[in-house]
């Protein structure tokens, strides 16, 4: 092994970073910074320690579906100034529509919903916030809601849109209908709040027995709107739980009987597959653009703007992907570690599900690097490494000392140095650009995740099935959500606050809940394959062993726990938080991409044609204009 410029690496400086508030080194200059965090290269072959082959498992992962040459051949056709100029003009027309104060309130709500679902809402956060504030300040809006003049569709739509945009719309029968918006969420200065005495907005759709009126089942559009709204519920909102059960039953019946027009039934089928609130935004935009184009009342300016924006953003994604493909090839991990998954494209797709906005390329690329390293190191722990080797690797990362590489087998040396150089580079950039020492927070997140990996490796070796709570307390850390979100917070390149740093270090509820959703989705999609590989613990197995439930009963329990966690995270979105709105959205999107990836199985470890088609529609194939 050759260490390039290793004498320049001040390892004691790196390992002695404190966990307190990062301090900017006095007299720091770019040369000194580069010397502090200097790349270490490993030219080692991948020989291993003298271990019997029987001690190493093989997951028999399928080969990579997306080769390097194919990714480099992508044309990025819409990365051209003429397309950008045309898109700007169309988006300005859309902006005027949103800002038009003469438009009927209910038409404006429909417009806002269409704009978001078509994938262009990110360009109009301020304008949409102002428009919604005007709606809530309107006596017409208040009067029509309080005096029951609106349809089920309009009532449910207004509720959903307001909650989606950060308004804390409550539905307490005994209380008030209040709409509270944190001024930092949308950048709108709210001088007053709409608050009025109001019986529950959905209560009037019930009969005298407290059940939703049977006649509502004929209104498929209204039922669909109520169904979608129910997924934005908080804990304890029983009426929305009832709404979900009622609408789910009748919408399934409408599909079976063909009880509506083709357009509505197509939307119902889409929603029953996965609700809007749990879908990643860019895939939904692709689907909604194609669905919206079939409508007779489609706004052609909206449609043209959405198509052009989708293709321009896709070209940005292709450029990012090509850069990441070159980085991944240069790392050499896939070629040297044949036992691990080669999933650069799937890792990139994952990060697009978390953050698609074209201006956030650096964040997207940084998270792709993180996800790729997590995937490789996860396979070291799950598949290839012996317990003795895993303990050495865990200790090496915890110490964050390059000297620790000397005791590792060669295949682990390349893993450690790849991780070491990449994370140090992130820390270098933050120190150079913001004067913040973020390295302790990054290394702590990695170290804690690897300790959780190690615990699961011990369970697997001992064929031990832990208690359900013990499993979950370890598994929400091992699923890697905290590592991903910790990097995301710093890669956002925003003002770093002491309160946010403390919340990251103490695992704020937002990190715990999005990671729990990630873990439960992962277990629902991968538990069968993991059991076949001899991995003993999953939430399914642990619950079955502890409760005596059947496999079907265990799956139901995990899905119920998943839904309850979503309710808590829905509330987190509107609660006071030390984190900025973009980070909160990324955390919620972590839950969404988890739902997408593991919806029909292991979309990351064993991608099938469904996964391939999703990737093609989002990243490879433009929309015809």
C-alpha cells in the first residue's frame, strides 16, 4: 500500500476535533486547509485475511443494470439556453396566474394543486404562500367553509393543500379551525391568522349515527380528494382515520364496478397504489403531466411549462449523474469488491427522490457519494466480513485515525480510505467556505451507524432474534437515515445554527421518524430475501417471535406502525423546529423515497423492471413536447 503525501496529513488535528461548537482555525488559508484534509490513496490489492470460504456469505446480487458507457452517452438534450429562455417566459405566465387576485378562491386552490403536482411548484413558493394567505384572510373563504357551502372535493382539497404548504389546519370538533403558518416556512410575513368558530369541517359529511353518509360513495371525485387528505392526519385525528377507511372501501368498489369516467378511475387506481402524500415529487410530476394532458379542461400554458421544466431538470440530473458515474468508476470499489452491490444509478435515483431541484446539484451529488459508500460498507457487514474484521473496521472508523488502516485486511483498507477521504473532503469544504468544523458530527453519525451494523452482524452470527423494541431501537440507526440526513444538513450550504447542531447530535424526532419509516419500508420489502441469506433479525421476524403473530399479522402490525409514524412526522412538519424548511422537506422525502424503493420488494438491492422503468421515466427519457 502506498500513502500519497501522507506526511502532510495532520491526523492528530483531525482526530482531536471536539464535539463542541466548531471553531474556525486562526490564520487558516487554503493551502493549510488542503494539507489538513489531504487525499490518502490505496493501491492495495483486495487480498483478505486467512479465512475459510465457509465463513463468508454471498448474497448473489444481480449485476449493475446501468453501465458506465451508457451513462456517459446521455445527451442532456434540454441543457440549452433556448429551452431555458422559453421556460422562463412560460413560468412567468404561471406566476401571473397564481398572483391574480381576481381569480375565484376555489379556482386558485385547484390551480395551486395542479402547479405542485405538475412539478413546477418549487419555482413559486413565495407566490403560493401569499396566495394561500389571501385565501385565509378572505371573508368569502371563511363564510363558505363555515356555512357548509362547499362540496366534499373542495373541502378536502382545501384541507390537503393547506397542510401540504405548512398550515397547521386542525379539525377538533370541540375547538376551532385554525390555520397557523410559521413565517420561516414559506417566507411569508403573516400579520394575522384566520381563526374562527367552526364545527369540524368533515363532520357535516356524517349522518346522525356518526358515520360518513352512504350517498357520498356516488361522488367518486370527492371520495378521492378525502382519501388523499386523510394521509396528512396527525395522531388522534379519529375522523381522518374513519375517512381513510370509508373512502378506501368505496374507492375499491368504484374501481371494481367501473363506477365513474375513465379519467377519474385512472386517478383512483393511482392513489390506491400509493397515496399522493407518500409519493416522490418528480415521479408524480411525470405521471401527472401525462394524466393532465388527457383532460379536456387542461390549461395549455401550465402543461407546456411543466413539460419543458421536466425535461430541463432531467438534463441537469443527467449531467449530475455523468459526473457521479466518473467519480464512482474512479473510486474503483465496484471492480475491487465483487461481493458488493454496484448501485450507482439506484443511489442517484434515491437522492433525486430526496432533492430534485436543479439548483441543488452539489447536495444531490454529495448524497449520492454518501449513499454509494453506505451501500458498499453495508455489504461488508451483511455479507462478506467476519465478525473479527467488522470489529476492527468499526473501531477504525470510531477512531478516525488513518493509522488504523494498518490492522485491516486489504479489502477493508480500500473501504476505509474511500470513506475517510470522502468525508474529510466534505469537512474541508465546510471549513473553507463557512468556517465550520463539521467533521465531528459526520464521523459520529458514521460511527454510530457502524456500531448498529455490528450489533446486527452479531445477531446474525448467533442466530439471535432480539425483542421487537430492542431490534427497532438499533435498526432505525442501522438503516442509515441519520448518516444521510446529517450530511444533507451540512451540504445544504445554509447558515449552521447551534440549536440545529445540538438536535443533530441528539437525534431530533424528525431524524428518528424519517429513519423509522425508512427501516419499516425496508423490512417490508426485504425481509424474505434477508432471511434466505441467513440474517436472523427483522421487524417482521422479531414481532412474530415475541407476539406469536402470524406472518400476515406481523406485516399488518408493521404497516400500522408505519402509518402511525407518518402521522407523527406530519405534525413535525408544522411544529417548531431548529431546522430550515428545505431540510425538513428532505427528511420527509427520505420517507417517500423509502416507500417508493421498497414498495414491491428490494428496489435497491434487487431492482426489477418496475424500478428500471421508474428510473428511465425520471432520469433517462424526456417527455415528448
